[in-house]
């Protein structure tokens, strides 16, 4: 089975969001319960300490200038942090007509998957394929925890063609 596809920047961005959320949702129960315990203990500590401070809180004694001077560096750090995250996201988008974005052909055979693009080709044995997942109509064939072959939804003529491809890949998993 041969599938000719064209991956756009938007397809890649959808994939990257899905891949990151997939990794974040794969947390173990131990880390989840640890986080819950930390939040519960934090709320209990703040509640306990504020019970003893209720009578001494008076906003007319609050020094707003000190609060503002303290908040400015944290605000600047937050803005710089958010700016750098967005810059990192923009810079991490692969090149047009490179290895990820652009036109390519996927050949599904009994021994594995061959990916052919204008820069070369790559062969993946079926042992490399971890799982096949669908998200917003796009099909992702994960060959590692974060790396996947992206097949955009517009590459399929019908839902039956997509189901046929998924069934073919599932035979070898």
C-alpha cells in the first residue's frame, strides 16, 4: 500500500500539541498522587497560618509601594518566560520541504514502512512502531515516544480508506 501525503506547518503544529499532551497524560499514578498531596498540604498550611493572622490584617497598614517593587521583577520574569516559550515554539517548526514538512510517500509493506521524500528515504521495521493513533482526523504512527509518521486527514479520500490503513498497520503491532 502506497500513500502520498503533503504535511503542512499546521499539520505539524497539531501533531506537536497532540504528542506533548500524550506524553503529559502518560504520567504514573505515583507522580499524580504526589502532586495532589503537595497541593493539599499547601492549602492546609496556608489556611492554618491565616487563621492566626486574621486579626492583624489591616489594609491601611499595607505598604503598596513595597508590594509593587516586589511584583515588578516577577512580572518581568513571567513576561520573558512566556516570550521565550513562544519563540521556542516558532523556532522548533521544521523547514519547508525538509524531512518532516512537505511532500512524501509512505509505502506500507509486510516488512515495514518506507518513507520517501525529496531528501532521501527511511525504513522503519514493524518492531519500531509502538502505536497508531488518530486525532482530529490525522493519523499518527508513533515509532518512538515522541516521533511519529504524520498522515494528515486530507490525505484520505474516505473514512473507509483511513480505516483500511489503520487495520493494515494494526496487523503488525
